[in-house]
C-alpha cells in the first residue's frame, strides 16, 4: 500500500536509507526535508514493513524528485513505479519534473524513462562513494 510519509516514519526511512545507499540521508535530514515547504513524501508498506519510499519538492509548477528508495530484496516488484505514479497523480499541475540519477543505475534510468523522463544533461563527479557522474533527467507535462 502507498501512503503519505510523515515525521513519525523518519526513523524507519533512515534505516532503509542506510541499507541502500553509501550516502544515506539521516533521520534528521529526512525530518527536515519532510517539514519543508512543498515537500511530499510517500512510502510503500506491506504488513507493517516499509519496503520503499519517495520524496519530492514542488515549487509552483515545477517538481524535483529527490529520492526513490526500494530495499534491494524488494526491487523488481513494481514498488518504485507505484511510488512514482502516486507522486505524479498528486501533482497534475506540475509542468516539468527534474531529477538526478547515477549514470550507472540502469534500472532507475529505465524506470524514469518509463514515466517519460528524458536525459537533459550530466553533472561530472556528482556522486561520492563511489564517485560517479549524475545523469540529469526531465519530464515535461503531457498536453
């Protein structure tokens, strides 16, 4: 089930972060992000366990996808798609979405392409641990 995530979920989301990323967001960072103007976080939960989440920032008619995280043991089940779908449904007024993704994260790039994101640039050495370029992607609202 996909539901809105709130500050009470920050601890569990931080634990998921630690399991998935070398540059994991802390519980404090998550709480702060959730409290920001235009912030929107959703999580995917089954039997009381949080299997994934996404976070975005929306300002006027533009949105930035900040994070999609799905535990390694649950990847390939469509959880990322459900989270991204819910986010897009919540903000039909957004004309353009932006994101950054590791160049080598081909499953994530494929997910974003499925939702209409297209390459829009590259940031050299954007990521650390390991060092890697970021692919910038953009999605325009369908007319």
